[in-house]
C-alpha cells in the first residue's frame, strides 16, 4: 500500500474514533452510541497537532482531508456537548 494511502487510512481511523466518541457512529464493540467528550476533545487535539506538524509534507488530498475533518468534527463536538 502506498505511504500516502497508509497516512490517510491512519487519519480516517482517528476521525472514526472521534465520531464514535461523539455518538455520531455506534461503537462496534458495544453496538451502542456513547458520548465521551473528554476522549473526543483529546482526539480533536491530536488531529490538530498532526495537521500543524505535517502541514509542509502533506499531499493536496491529505491536506484537504485534514481541513475538512478539523472543520466538521468540532461542530459535532459542540452539538454533542449541548445534549
């Protein structure tokens, strides 16, 4: 698998974990939707740090994915925190 695809797959896995923590997706282990705001916040921070530290080494596709994910997931966080 090309290195760029591996990195995108890694980012996708982080984003999926955030979606699970924000109850956007079911937890595959429990089959339930569960909100875990502290873990979601940590994951959002991790994704932001990865983006900031790798910004000069990203492909256009990787950069677009990170920007979109960093935009959308905090919106889910705010929505989940209000519930």
